[in-house]
């Protein structure tokens, strides 16, 4: 199945080229990478254009302003589907998600899963660099979402995923409003609610070494209020 890896970027100048080269080493004939750049001031978008001119499997979607991960991914999903992708992957461009793990996500989707989640919180998953405090917050966030959404999935906030195209064609992308972590929770929840098969595969999550995190208090707060809202909407049948 032809896969497109969606790679959202905002100021990832140091990471973009090594990431594209690493993906070149693991993707197959016909697979693609779509960089979705929100007018990064550091020139990431121009670098993406140069790489796309050199490497036929690379495409670039330029967006006018930074609107958060959610809207960037939705625009990327639409482009990937229009270009005929059969599998659509999400992954960060900061090497937190190991490009070497991409084939394992693709293999599980090809074996029949509708959505594959790279999971830090199932046996075999790991976050080697995180201390107790960060683990506690991330685990707490996942348990919070699990309880509200009555889900058994262990990693609802992660952003290393592989969707079958039909899944993205079925769920209502226009209705998704979340931008940060909540976007990851919301997409997975909608996929589960639509009756699709979701499978977690273990991944090791590393901290970024180059560039800066775009995480903010607003992103965390959004997740806190958005999760109960998702449940409420599902209960009144307006997911
Ligand atoms: N296009 C686009 N990409 C974004 C935006 N915000 C973040 N990204 C990208 O999304 C990916 C994840 O962002 P990070 O800044 O690493 O955020 P994070 O992984 O949630 O947080 P950390 O764990 O602190 O790294 C990276 O590739 C970013 O460049 C945005 O508003 N638009
Ligand atoms: Mg990151």
C-alpha cells in the first residue's frame, strides 16, 4: 500500500534534512513524504522546497501562518488523500519519533489495522530520557483521557500514527477543532467511535536534540477541557 508520511514543521531547520534522508532509507518505491510548513521564520519551508526539487518522493504544503499541529495535519491529510495515498502517517520532525520505526507501523496497517498508534505505554514501549516528573504528567494525561473516553488504548496523546486512507475519508475532518495534544486524542477517539480497528505498537520516544519545542501551556489546557467535551458530544450524538 502506498504510504505518505505527513511531517508538520515549524522552525525545524536543523532537523528537516536529516529526517528526510532517514525516511529515504526506510520508505519503499511509491511512498512519499509531505512536509507541512506553517511559514517557519527560520527558512524551513525554503529548505523543504530545495529538498523536494532534488528528491521526487518529497512534497511540500506551505501554509500562511502557524495555526497549531491539528490544522496543519488536516491540510496534510487532505493533500495526501488527493494524491492517492493508501496509508497516511503522522510523525514529528524532531526525531522524537524514530524514522526506523516507520516500517513497523506500516506493516501493522497492511496486516489489517485501520489505525496504528506508536505507543510508549505498552510493553516494549519506552521513553528513555524522561525523568519521573515528566513521566507522571504524561501518564496522568493519558489516564485522564482513558477514563473520560472509556478507552483501553494506552497512548492517546502520542503523535506517531498510521491511518488507512478510508479511515480519514470516513471521519469528519471538518469537525475536528483541536490543535495540540487534544488533536491526537480527538482523532483516535473519532476513529474508535466510527468502529475502526485500532492497534498499538511499542515505540521508544526520544527527546529532541536540536531546535525548540512548540509545547505551550495553552496546548495542555486545551487537552484538559477538550477531552470531557469529546465525551459529552459523543453522549449527545454530535461527535
Ligand atoms: N506546521 C506546523 N507544525 C508544527 C506546529 N507546531 C508544532 N509543529 C511541528 O510538530 C512537531 C511536534 O512539535 P514539538 O515542538 O516537537 O512539540 P511536541 O513534540 O508536542 O513537544 P516536545 O515533547 O516538547 O518536543 C514538530 O515537527 C514541529 O515542528 C504548527 O503550528 N504548525
Ligand atoms: Mg517534539
